[in-house]
């Protein structure tokens, strides 16, 4: 057997799959690799295989022997096993049952005016700094998702920066101590938030969650954390989406002429995330076959949704940004029983933002060549390091 491929891959431009990853993907759907911290694992890059494993009960986030499990990194959030091996499925089902009803499109509809107001506030701040160059990644892609989640769960505006600071620390991929401390700080903040909402309810998701019979404060606090990281997917989606729009004049003009295509444009933006060889960490709970490979119980699997979303057998011309694409649904939010509970919120956020962005900044353009843009790789769900724009 060939020596494991060392992660990570060099990505020269966030608009394209890393060349090394593309070459590897062409050889098959699953590959023996060595993670950034030196542990051996399996990287799954085929669309059909990733889709199946995302909803396979034989894989999960926990491990029967966490201390000896292979790790993808040092982050507390995704670096290694999470949860209790014996109760992972029931714990996940309980939290999902608690939170999912509050994040359906119908339940989110009354939140639309607040979301639209936050988008206008965000774009007002952007306009006040222009005409540029200004950093779209910091002023829009990083700011808006945090503001939206905070408004949804009832975090005071004055706590936004602290809330995001805890989340950023928890997502740190290079400093394990900072990551663990960030997780502890964020959970404690959410626990205090929940206690305050129980005493004085408001018009927010946390207050509604607490009206459910038997809703434990700790479960609601964990649900807040899940919401935060579900919403964080929008950071990458907004940044990559903006780059695609600003580098594809024809598609931008199609969208201006046919605004009803914004939903399809958002799906293309979400499909375009995570093309650098990262993967969703899962552990095999039993021996299973993936393609021609037998994966043993306890092995680490990295399910590369970004590579799967650019599988040429599923997406003709996968690097092309097409706001009217009709190919298979992307896997950026997962699939099946582990499908991201915050997917409807992220979609709603991107649709409102890009509809208003096109209307308010019709002459916006990149201030640098796209090849100079870099994805932030030192945090989980990182966006672009910088996105200079002008108008």
C-alpha cells in the first residue's frame, strides 16, 4: 500500500479545488492520509460515498477509546472525538428534536424583518467606510452571521464581540488550550444566558425553547452553541459568494436581470465552500466498506464535502459558477439525520444579503487578483483571511 498522503493541500485560489486534492480525487473516492497532527485516517472525496456516510449509523463523532483515537487537529470542537459513545445517537436526537422546530422556514419567517434590518445595518457600515479598498471579509462576512445568531437567540448587542471571541477561541486549530478554554467560556456564557431567559423571557429562540416541557437548561445552552456554529457556515458562504459574484460578470448580470434566481445563486455559493482538503470528522463504529476499501471500527474518516461538491461525475464543469445550476444538491450542510439544523437560517441570510448587495453596490469589484485571496485555515469554519473590495 502506498504511503499515506500528508494533509493539508496547498490551495492557490479559493475559487478552485486545491490541485493536489483534485489529483487525489481522480484516483478514487477514498484515500489513506495522514492528518495535520500526524495520525492516519481516511479522506473520502467521492460525492456518493460522502453523501452515504453522512447519514450512515455506523459512523459518528464519538469513539469508544477517546484517548487513543486518531485526531484531525488540536481543536476542542473538531480535532478529535466528541460526545459519549454509548449515548451519542440519543443525545443528538434529543438536541435536534429540541431545536429543529424553531429553525424551519415557517418559524423563521417572523424573524425576516429583523434579519433585513441587520443586513441594512451591515451594508450601511460598509458604505460608510468606502469607496475602498475595504475588507469585505471583516465588515460583512464575519460581522453579519454573528449579529444574526445573537439576535435570534437573544444575546445583547453589547455582547456580540465577546460572544464571537469565545467562538473564535473554541474553533482554534493550532492552540488546544485556547480551544478548550473557548469552549468552556462559550458554554458558561450560554448557560448564564439561558438562566436569565428563564427568569425574564423575551422574543427569541432561547425563550421559546424554555417553554418546552422538560427542556433542561444545559441542553438549551448546548443548543445555543450548535446554533452558533451552524450559523458560522455563512461566514465562508458570504465570502466565497462575494468572490464568485465579483469575478463572474455574466452571472452577476443574470442575477440582476432575474432576481428570482437568488436562491439558486446561494446554493452555488454554498457548494463552492471548503475546497482545500478539509473534512468532516467521523469515526467508524463498525467495520464497513467504502468503495474498494474496508474501514475498520475506530478508524477516523474525514468526509470532504468540498471535494464531493466538485466531483466531476456529479457536477459538469464543477468550478463554473452557475446561478441556474440544476445538478445534484450540495452536501455543505450534510445529509440525512445529521443535516445542519441551521441550514434554513443560513440560506435566508445569504439570500437577503446578496439581493441587497447587488442593489446597493452595483459597481463593487475586487481590489486584488483572486489568486491573492487565502482561506483562513487556523480555525474551524474559517472564512477568507481578507477580501479587499472597492466601488
